[in-house]
C-alpha cells in the first residue's frame, strides 16, 4: 500500500525536527561552553600565523597597489619588452612593499628602542630622588602639625607591617612567579615566531589575492540565493572601504602626529621627548579618548623632571590635537566611518570594555561595519514596504505611523 505523502505536513515535520535539533545543539553548546571556547582558542592559537598573515597582507595592500599599479606596471609597459613574464609587476610590487616595510620598521626600532631604554632607565634612576623630595616636602608639611604627623607615622607603621606580612605569605609563591616569567618569555618567542611566519604567509596571500577573492565569492553564491549573495558582496565591499580606509588612515595620522610631537617637544627641550612622542602617536590611533590617554601620563612624566616644561607640553599638545582634529585627520580620513560623535564614544566604550585596548583600537571601524549592515537591512525592508529610507523623512513626525506622503490616498 502506497503511503500518501502530504507535502505540507512533511514540511512542517521537517521544520519542527530542525527547530528541536537546533535547540538541543544550542543547549549542549551553552552547557559545554568552556570546552567549546577552549577548543576554539586552541584552533585560533594554531592558526595565528595565518591570521597574522591575512592581517599583514590587508594592511600592506594599499602599498602593494601603489607599487604595482603606479610604478612597475607603467614602467614595464614603457620598456616595450617582447614578452613580459606573467605576474612580474605583482612580484616586483610585493618585493618593494616588503622591503620598504622591513626597512621602515628597522629604522624605527633602531632609532626608538635605544632612546626609549635610555629614557626609562633615566626615570628609574631618578625615582629615588623623586621620593626623597616628596619625603622632604611631607616632613616640612608635618612639622607645623604634630597631630597629623603622629597619624601619618601610625599609618606608615601599619603599612610596613602589612607589607612584611604580605611578603612572608608571598615567599612560597616565588617559584610560581619565576615560572610565570618563563612562560612570558616563551610566549614572546612564540609571538615573534608567529609574526615571522605571518610575513611569509602574507606573501602568498598578496600574490594570489584575486584567486582568494574569487573563491570566497564562489562560496557565497553557492551557499546563498543570488539576490542575497549580491547583497552580501555589496556589504562586504562597503565593509572593506570602511575598515581598511579607517585603519590605514588612522595609522598614517598617528605617525604624523607622533612626528610633529617629537619636533615640538625637541624645540621646547622637553625631557623624554622621544618617549612621550611615541606614547602620543600610538594612543592617537584610539579615536576621541586617545589624545587624553596619551597626554596625561606624558605630562606626568615630564612634570616629575621639569614642572614648567610640563605646562608648556600641555599647551603644545592642546594646539597639536586641535590641528590634528580640524586639519590633518579630516584630510586623511574624511568621513570614513559615517558615525556621529555619540556612536564613536559608544563603540569605544563597548568594545574597550569587552576586548580591552585592542577593542579601543578597532571598536570604531568594527561598529561602523555593524551599523552599515543594520542600516542596509533596514533600508531594504523599508523599500519593500514602499516607505522612504532617509532619516530626515521621519524626523518631524510625532505619530508612530509612516510619513503622510507615503500613506495611501484617501486616509
């Protein structure tokens, strides 16, 4: 006897089974989250050189485009060779890109690291003198107030007793501390190894970037419907423009600010000019909060050496940040993210709270990508409903309904 299949009930049964199966899998995922997170962390650790390779290739891509399209391709065309080997301009571009990158890094390291070590060593050497000056100031202050002096001495004795007790308890853990230092050294060595392998991986990625992009596009159109695949590719292209443009522009802006800071602090003879300039340049990559994060400790470092120069430094940094915010950054970045000031602060606080310093660096472009994806989805939904997509069309409306011009006639 032939069983009468009902497509409607069969479809409902398959849907119910898929929902139940997904619910069970989600429950198992939550219950074994630590195991899954550990497994994913291990895979990420193993693939870290590949991840670094993609990151390096992505950051060096604008430089490769410049050498390949602006330098070597026109040069080879002018030479009018009978047969130009395929990929020669790409190979020359990759070589020039890596050579220039390594040369710049080598120069920066050779110039900055020795000066940083000298500055830090000088600070450590002068630290006892700072404490002695503070102690003498405290002694002079307490001479005129015996009660305060007695209170401070009692608190100092309590602190010394607490430190002695804490030291006695920490003594057994010195071996663990040494083990942690060893693990830190090994971690640093592994990071350097991953970075070197990442540079090698980036060469292969830059050499075959069109093939990788074509394979990714092929997968998208194979998995998703054609209209959704086109939408995903459009969003991906917009993501690349936002993320890549912001990162490369912000790094260039930070380098310019760091160089200008070094020139200004050198002119004013501020102590630790190179140290504070590196700090200002690095933290300037963080939007909005970056100038404050770098300027406050820098001013404190200079203040310990020369309070008058610290005041000059603060005035100079305020002027430099105004120049950067109104002239340099707009010229380099433009409106690369399309986010308002409120969403910039929101993104920094959110990603900084979740991922720390790294989150503060990538929070703005990452949130801009999320914002763009959500905006695209909302605009598509509004277009299907025949409603306007511009935010201005909804600004003056107090009612919850659609704008009057979009409502059917006769209502």
